């Protein structure tokens, strides 16, 4: 059954599904990073997601912001690396923006993405076009902003589509941030690893909310 | 490509296990603090503290540079991953003696973000933190964009000198000044003959044809100025030093330097010495005086084959700090210029 | 099997070129004498001299152990070949200061024959020579046949301690006595995960299946107690130390030792530290106290993957010599027990 | 034309041919050492034989003993290693035994081998059966002793045959000397590398003296 909004427990279940999806994608995420970076993006994300699953299973979350923030904290402290910082910040700052919400809906999604994207860009200094996860995140954020009045499941679907398009478009960019920046033109032709993770995260959320 | 044969237990626990092994190798001089920090046991009150750190998998650095007249502590990340902010915070609190902490580490996006967050957390606890980024790799960006350069093997002479200075200076300002000076006086360039691999997967960190050399590569195998056909030791040494001499820092006749010839892993000590022979010929032609040479595998990328050259230009102050003795699990020397 | 990619010029000139590079790395402290000897520039008159040496290709030893409070000189052979008698003679004459010369090197047929001939030539020139052979490898012969054992990585603590003693003793007898004592107190065992290769041919020095480990191997790949299936770092560490503890030298609770965890080449510092973690656990269980740990690739066999453990049991005299500072291109330390 | 004896110049030519044969056999000698030792026997012998060729080409030898001794000195000082010592000693001590001879004949061959073999065994302590070059050298010496009254070409042929038989028999021995001694039973099945060199040396001499 497609969801209009999620309760705290459903949000926990959705993020647990996100963690599973990222863990399952470890090999492809590491491979993506091998092309442009040091080949460990999947390993870092997997380490983070195992910590996230442990944290989520503890339960006792009063509101959805706490769930997202706990996820961000778990990632940040277990992962390290560039992705620990940026994905940790995404969930922590995104969660902060939902302060006290007891449900997660399309408006919440937009708030989450606004806070999270701002946080990531401030922390890392990357702008769209630098060939980082921001190239999937920022289009997702724009899509969510236009989808505030849709049911959550539909809002998540258009957000995920935007993230996927952003990931695909990152193939053609020249890296100017992160490890890939020294590659110059040679960075063309491969999608950014972090952008691949962003696409998986929102696609999994959308699938969950669609009830499939 | 077969997976390299390694002596491991749990391939996902390498970073934690090696840190335990390192602490034990310090024979009581250092201890583990928090999740993954290594800290000297005796840091005098009031000392300006020096903290280094970064991802693991590059052993013996950075964590092997904690010691007498070297760093006071290191924040250690997982394999090829910057330490998380809480690890940085733990290390910062443990080395702090009331007079501020200098963060000195390599310029990588992951390290910068995590150390910055650690610094913010430390400042919340009223610890003054200053950061000096190491960006010695001339191949990674033009001289006009130093902040885009990454830190490679030049960290060894930089930390050696900053560590000695940290014993002597009276303020964080002073230590920051010396660290910036030695950083700005250091240039490096690296090359790769074959990739290292990630312990958890056994996968090579990059692909390189059998008859090519990656020139200007980073310590994870990040590409630099490009690939050239495999050539002799002398030819490659010449090409690499040319990249350093083409940079903005002048090395003139009569200048005194520290020369560091580093193996990234599988390259043998024999090869380093063969390259050193040529490097010294080139330096002698330019009238550059080598105050002391370091040769060895100190800044690695698992079993990657490759070498790097680093040059640190000395002035009287830097030489005084260089000449102090030091001792750690990574680099030790007696007083003076001996080698 | 593809030929390993190496940074060489003339593959047949490696030994000569690396020696030149090594002399330069000593920054004026040592000089080349004769065809292939390296000798300290300042050896005081009347000093009892200490000469080491052996084949090249194992860098940084032996030639990297010439230095302050270490050896006075080294006679250097070609790759994996003992130095010829005339090289030994040149080195002997160059280190001699009127009070005799101790030859301290590994027990290999080639080394023994060539050093003995060198000694005979030196005696013809009225130089008194005494020889102490290093035979620390417990896997190479039973304890009843020590003279059949080969010398492996234990040479590092042995030369360190004999080198310090050579600064202090007044007679060749005394130095010989200390060298024999530290030799007799040292035990090692090595293993191989993959072969190194001969630079001139690129051929691996032995064959080893991907899923096997050679246990008790020498530093050229000479076989020891046999092959065992590839196993975890902890398991292998346990098996190796068992071989040492099964030998005739007792290591009892309360004994103080130097522990040396050596890489033969391609084995990373990370792996050494992981193995050190387990080694320390085992030593702690037995109540053995580690006075100081050495971890690093000091005794190599080109890019051979493998490690060795060496244990040197200290008494008050050996500890005093250990604690002296030393400095060379291979191993340096400050005064005392620091690490 | 088969030779009864060699002049000094012919001795030089013979030893030059020996050097060429050993240089050509470098790969097989190194491979033999790879089985039991460190794989460098051919390289060491080649290095020695290049020095020998250079020395022989200088000329000016007054008597055959000087030729053999010069060959031994050149080997000893250019090769190092076990084989520099033993082969250097073979030629040096063997040459010494020919003191002043102006020709090299079957009696000289027996003297050479007697002096050389004694020298090698004293220097290295190896006895027949230890799986070293002594296992080819000692049978060669015995054969030469019985061949003193034959023409040189025939004496060298029986000497070479004995050396070859000794080399072949070394396959079945357990090594107790040199690097291979730690192998124990595992050393069975391969001939000793130094014994291979001995066989080549005498076979080349025989071929030279036979005038082929
Ligand atoms: N400054 C930055 N801002 C945003 N994202 C970044 C930045 N630097 C790197 N990233 C992201 O991090 C990803 C790499 O993550 P990961 O491989 O886990 O870290 P590391 O680079 O430390 O190995 C890149 O693909 C990119 O998407
Ligand atoms: N003690 C000895 N007496 C006689 N020959 C020996 C002795 N030790 C070794 N050899 C010979 O030397 C050969 C090995 O020579 P080589 O490979 O050149 O030297 P190394 O062992 O130094 O690498 C062996 O095959 C053996 O025939
Ligand atoms: Mg990465
Ligand atoms: Mg990484
Ligand atoms: Mg050899
Ligand atoms: Mg050999």
C-alpha cells in the first residue's frame, strides 16, 4: 500500500531498508570508487549502515528527526572518510530540520533535503557540477521542493528519479572535489560513487513508501 | 588478477588490529585512547600539543610518528578512510595540556571534513585548535592552487620538524608558524609501478598496464600528471625531480635540504638506493647540499609498487629542529646530522 | 608468472649501483673502499673493529648497519652472493685500528668460505681476525647442530648489541665474547607467502602454491620445516613462535627480550603490526617482558612476501649495550629503551 | 685433430671455450640452483667467466699453471658466493699443482684435478655424497688418475664422462652442504648446480682437445 506519510516506526523500518540496500550494493559502490577514487566507498557505506542498523534496532525514538539524526551520528562516527562526513551530515542536518515531527511526509522530505543539502555543501564546499554526491543530492532536493503537496510515496519517487538522473549526469562531469579532482578530463565517463549511494538511498525510500 | 596473499585475521578488522599491534610496539610509551587514537603517555603540562592522523593502511605513518620530539598523538581512521570526528576529539582532548593543539595532516577532502568537525567539537570544550594542511604533492595541482594539492610523503620531514619545534615553542602561534614554514618548504612527487589493494576486498586500487608507470600519483593511486612508458630508474628519477624543480619553490645552489626517498610498499630498498644514486647526482649538479637523507618505506599504500621523492629546504631554524634527536615506531635518529 | 616490475638501470649492475646509492645516503659518514666495501670515516685508533657483510639484495642489511655504535664496515657481495675474499680484505684493512677485527656475519657456505679466505689474507698482513657466525634460524637444523643453522633476521639485534659493545670493550677477546653471547641468546624463525625474484633474471627464487605458506624459510627462500596451508595471521604467528619456544634456549617468565618482527619485502607494515599484536599476547601469557620492539622490513629478500620473528634474551650486560643510542641507514634509536 | 697435449696458447684457447660454454649455459645453471638453492649459480658463473675471458685475452702467460691460476683468481674475485670460492679454489690450487709446466697433458690433468679437488674439499669441508660440485669433481679426479698415460683428448673424455655420471648421481643424494642442506629429503630428484658446471667444464675441455 502506497504511503502518504510514515510514523516513527515506519521511518525506522524505511531507513533499515535503506541500510540493507546499501549493504547489498557494497561491491558496485566500491567499484564505482575504484574508477575515480580509492575503491572503498562501498566498504565505508557498509560499515556505516551496519552501525545504523544496530542503532535503529535499539528503538526508543520519540520523533522522526531523532531517527534521522541517530542515523547520521551512527554513520559519522563509524565510517570516517569523506562519505562519513558528508552522509553523516546529510542525515544529521536533514534530521535537525525535522525537529519534533512525529510523522515523515512529503513536506518533511523537502525539509530534510533542504537542511541536509545545505549542511553537506557547507561542510564540504562542493557545488553542483564538482562531481560529488551533491550532483545527485541537489537535484533530489529541487525535486522534493516541487513535490511538497504530493503523497509521500509519489514525492519520494520523483525525488529518487531526480537523484538517479543526477547520478547519471555525473558521468559527464570533470571532478573538481574529492580524490577524483586530480584526474581532470580522465574523470569523465564514470558516475561519482557518492552520487550512486544517494540514488540508492532515495530509490529504496520510494520503494518502501510505495509499499512494494 | 589474483588477490594478494596477506597475513590477516578478519579483513574488515585490519585497522583496529594493527593499531593494537602498534601500541604494543611502543612498549609502554604510548597508549590507546578512545576508539582509535594513539597518544604519548608523558606530555608535559603546558606543552603546545601536536596531533597528526589520517586513514590507516599507509603504515608506518601517520600513527608511527607519535613519539619523542615527534607528534603527541594521532587520530587513526579505518583503512584509507579519515578518522571520524569523535576519534579526532578523543585524541585532541588526550594530547591537550592547556596550551592549544595543532592539527597537522594531509589535505584530503575526507580528512579535512572530519578533522574540522573534530576541531569544532574540541572548541566546544574550550580547546584551542589550529590546523596546518600538508600539501606537498606538486603533481596534484598547479602552484597557484596549493590548497588543491594533496599531502604525500613530505609529511615525514614536516612532522619531524614540527614535532621537534613543539618541544621548544611557547605558543600555538609559534608552532603554527614553524609548521607552515616547513610545509611551504617541502615538495614531493610520487609514481606507481603497480597498484596496492584494499585488504577487505583484495581488489587493486587502480589498473595500470604492465609497460606503463603512473607519474605524479597519490598515495592511494590517485592519478597525477599521467602515465608514461616504463623506463629505467635513472630516467624516472630525472623526470620526477624535474617536476619538483619546475615548481614555484626555488632550490638554488648552496641550499641545504632533507632528501626523502620513499617506497610505497613493494618497491625494494635496493631500488630506492639505485634511485637515490641518480637523485644525488642531479642534486649535486645543481649545487644542492643534502643535509640528511631518509631512505625507506615510510609512507605506503599497501603493497603498491612505486616511489616518491621529497625535498625539504632548510633554513637555520628548520635545521636546528631537524638536528634534534627523535624516536618513534616510524622514524628515529640520534642528535645531529648523523645518518 | 610475469616478471616483477622494478626500477633498475642495468639489471646486472644492481649491487654496484645500490652500494653507490647507500654511500650517498650516509651523507658523508661512510665511504666506499676498494671494490665493494663500505666503511665509517671516523673510527678511533685502537678501537676493536666490527666488520659485517654478505650478499646484496637483502637491503637495508647488512650494509645499512654500518654506523654510530653499530658496525665499522661491511663487505658487500653481488646479489645473493657472498663478497669475494679481496672485498673482505679491503674492508678488513680499512676498519682495522691496530686492535683486531671481529667478523660477524650469517652462516652460509659461500660467506664462510669467502670471509675465511679474506681472514687468511688479512692475517698475512698481520691483522688479527676473529669470526662469530650468526645462526639464529631454529628451523634450519636441530639444536644439536647449531653450526648447520643459517643466519636470518636475528642479525639486527645481534649487530646492534655487538656494535655498541665494540665502542666499549678493550680487546678483541671481549668483543668476541659479547658477540657469542648475544648470538647464543637469539632465536628466529621465518615464513614465506610468495617468492622474491632475482633482479638479473626476474625469475622467482622458488615456487609456492597460492594456498600454501613456507614455514621456517631462509631469507633466500631456502625451505625450512615445510609447507602448511595458508592460515590467519594469528595462527601463523602462534606456529612460528612455537618453533622458537620448542628450541633449546629457555624463555622463562620474567625474562626480558628484544622482539623483532621483520618483513621479508612485500609484506606490509600493517601485517607486521597485526602479527605483533598476537605475538605480544603469546609473550605476555608466558610472562616474557619485551624491553623493546623492532617492527619493519630490515632483512629482505627482494619483494618476497613473508615475515620473521626474532627474540633476543637480555641480561644486564646485553641490556646496557642495547640501550646505547645508534644511528645508521638501517636502524637508529635514541638512548635508552624508547621506541 | 685430437690432441696429445696443449701448448700454453692452446690451454688459453681451451679455457676460453670453457668460459663460452658456461656463459651459454647460464639459464640452465641458474634453473638448477633454483631447485635447491637461490637460483643464481648460472649468474655467478657467468660473471666469473666474463672476468676470465677478459683476463685470458690479456695474454702473456709463461706456463700453463699461470693460465689456470689466473682463471681461478679472476673467478674468485669477480664471483663471490659459494661458487666463487670453490671454483676459484679449483682452478687456483689445480693450477698451483702444475707449477712451471709448459704443456698441459694427461698427467697434468691428473695433477690439476688432484690439487684442485684437495683444495676444494679443504676449503669447503664437503665430502663426496654431500650433494655439491665435489660429487662431480671427485669422480673426475679419480678418472683422470687412471688416465695419466692416455692421450690428453682421451683422458679428458673419460674425465668428462665421470663428471657427468657424478652430476647425474647427485640427483639421488640428500644435500648436507650449502644452501640445499636444509631441504633434507626434498633435495632428492635434482642434480646439484655446481656439479652441472663441473660436467660442462670437463666436457668442453674434452671437445676442445678432440679438435671438434
Ligand atoms: N567535498 C565533498 N563534498 C561532497 N561530497 C564529497 C566531497 N568529497 C568527497 N565527496 C563524496 O565522497 C565520495 C567518496 O567517499 P568515500 O570513498 O567513502 O571516501 P574517501 O574519499 O575518504 O575514500 C565521493 O564519491 C563523493 O561523492
Ligand atoms: N661447501 C661446499 N663445498 C663445495 N661446493 C659447494 C659448497 N657449498 C656450495 N657448493 C657448491 O656451490 C654451488 C652453489 O653455487 P652458487 O649458487 O653460485 O652460490 P650461492 O650458494 O652462494 O648462491 C652448489 O651447487 C654447490 O655445488
Ligand atoms: Mg573512497
Ligand atoms: Mg578512502
Ligand atoms: Mg647466491
Ligand atoms: Mg646460488
